[in-house]
């Protein structure tokens, strides 16, 4: 049946793979389930930067943009991050982040 996602086996398998990775990431870092959306974005972003056999050892990003993607800025999922609090919003002795 045209336009029926449930009958697309490749898409269904990719969705299952993504959700399995997300489940493992959340479990490993003891993150609450509310972060599943952020984990999905992270997984899809990383999968686009991994090499694949079908593309003869180049990444999906490289095949699309013809440039090798940078990955030196990636951090471990679930790492502690701090948001800076602007000077106008804090007093002299409060934390900066």
C-alpha cells in the first residue's frame, strides 16, 4: 500500500535500532525517561556521522555534503553541563553557573 510507513521494513528496522540505542543510553546514564527526545536527536546525529558498508566506508554526512564531518566537539551523552547565569541575574556571591 503506498504511503504506508508500517509496510516499509527498512524504516521499521532503523526506528527499532534507534530506539534500542536510546534505551541503552538512558539506562546507562540513569537518565529519566523525559530525556528520550534529546537522546533520539543525539543518536540520529551520531548515526549520520558513522561510516556504513553500503557507502564504502564513508559517512552519510560525507555522502550528502561532500565534506568529511568533524566529531572532535562531541561529548559523552549524559555529561554534566553548566549554563552560565548572566551577571545581571545574580548577586556577588552566587554561582556563575
